[in-house]
């Protein structure tokens, strides 16, 4: 593998580290904030927690615009700025609304990063290594999650303002990321869609000095010749990749993964663990997530995307059923962390590793940012709605029923993988585009 491509891919993927850290760091502070500001379960879920999630939705919905207009690289730089501002503002906030506004800004960064980073990496990566390189984005997400859990545990007992340090410490890695992402080259495929051919040729020579830039440029141009001006992803010929993006994002969130990550300490306390033990078990969750994501990245270009989705579907069904049974039958706390670790392992090796790789592959070059935006929007709308309802659902219908619904949804995911999901490993982006668009023919 070209070492420079690896370094640039890791650099772009660090947006995922900030995504993971920003998403989960609130789990250690959310109960303290609810007590501090005396908010109701509904307000706490919809505003204090939910505003960051809705920021993510807006970022995902509109993130395709800067990713397409300004370019992948420039958008990645602005993402770093959003994270930095959000972390500083959240740590200094003195009321729930100010806190929510700055968390919203961080959410914008999360949403846009799910479009720009995978799109950038997929466009500079060779086909044989594309899965593992785009998978680095997911690895950084789970690494960020692990560091957030660890940070929360270490900062938990430093005083009544511990929550400020928990959410504010993110400013340091965010500022560092903003500076180093300036060093990556622009995506040659994006440059070609903007007809900046000379710049694209220079970029290709930098990224792939051993390949013939003219040949690759010709392949990309041939794909573009089959398009019409101002077309969009909602045209009939793009219906199949659109459905694929919708369903993989839909099932990702109906596994319950974000609901669990946001409320991991609360769920473990509900299962009978004390506060300190719950926070410590959360670190175990983060470590399990990271290790099985590494395994998924190792396997994704060997077994393929579809095989990993089979593995995770069965793992989801078993683990979520056991979690649900534990709540229904009042099994004490010792069992619950084991079942939840099984759930996290199933997610990490399958959906967690596959989703951003798969969505970044299935749309043609000129519509990749729009397709990424669509898939990310579906993902984040559900990621906003489901976790926002968790406090209310747990206190009304109970955790057992919530996890049972998630288990049933994973049976449906298994059917999706079997009947609809194509294998995309080892195929160039241009050939894959032809295959999916001309599927019926």
C-alpha cells in the first residue's frame, strides 16, 4: 500500500475520532446536567441531548453542498473548526439552552464529517484497499468513543464542575486535527467533476505516482460521459443505490447502537450496577468496540462487506434478545455487561465497519457527496429520534420491550442482506457505478 495514501487516509479519518468523542462524551455528563439544571426527562432528552443530534441531522442533510462545492479537503478543515468552537462553548455554558446551542454546532461537524471523510478516502484509495482505508474512519470513531469513556471516568471525581472538563477537553484534539488536515492533497476525482483537469492530473501524480494518470482520468471521464447535466440521486436509474443507502442506514440505527452509546452508564445502572462500576464498564464497551472494529477492518477486503453483515446480523439477534430477557427476568448486573459487550462486538465487526464504506462506494463520482448526504441524513434522523426517546421509553414501556424491538428489527436486516445487498469489495468505483445503475439490464 502507498504509505502516503495511508497517512492521508488516517489524517482525514481523524474527523471520525472527533465524531466518536463528541457523540459519546455527553454520556458521562448527562445525568449531572439533568440534576444541575433540574430539567424533565422530556426536555433533557429532546434539548440537552437532542440538540447535538439534530445538529448532526442538519449537517448530514446539507453537508453534501460544501463537500461538492468547496471540495472534500476544504470541508474537512471547516469540520475541525466546528468541533473546536463547540467544545469550548459547551464547557463554558451556564444554562441548558447555551449548552444545547454549542452542542448543536458540534453536531453539525459530526453530520458533515460522515459525508466528507468517507468520500475523500474512497476517492484516493486503490480498489483493493478501499474497504480497510475507508474503514479507518470507523476505527477512529470507536477510538474516539473509547477515549471519551476513559476521559469521563478519569474526570468524574475532580469536583462539581467535572462535566465542564468532560465536554471541553475535546477542543485540544479538534484544534490539532484542524491544523494537520491542511496537509492532505485534494481529491482528483472531485477535481475532475469540476473540470479542473490540470489540477486533477497533478493530484493523481502525487497520490499514485506509479500509475498512469491519463488512463485513470480517461476511466473517470467515461463514467461522466454517461451522465446528464444537473442530474440528482432521485432519478430512476439511481433508485437501487438509493434504496441500498436508505436500508443500511435505517438498520444501523434500529440496532439501537446510538441509543446504547449515549446512555451506556444509565443502562448499566438500570441493570443493577453502581455509578462507578457503570462508568468503568463503559470503558470496557469502548475497548470491545475498538478491538472488533479492527477485526472488521482486517476482514472487510478479505471476506467482503456482505459476509461481515451476515456475522453482525446473527450477533445482533442473539445479544439483543439476551439483553431484553435480562430486563424482563430481572437478571442481576453481572450478566448485563457480557450481553452488551456481545452486542457491541456484533455491531463493530459488521454495521460499524461496513456502513460508511458501503455508502461511499455505491454512488457515481459526481453524485457521491449527494448520495453520502442522503445515507447520512437517514442515519442521523434516526440517531436523533431514537436516543432522544430513550429516557421516556425506559420510564414508560420499559427497557426490556425497547431492546426486544431492536432484536426484531435485526431479523429484518438479515433478510435485507440475504436478498438485496450486493458485494462491493475489490471493484473500482467506476465499474461499481455501472454495475448498480445497470442492474436491471
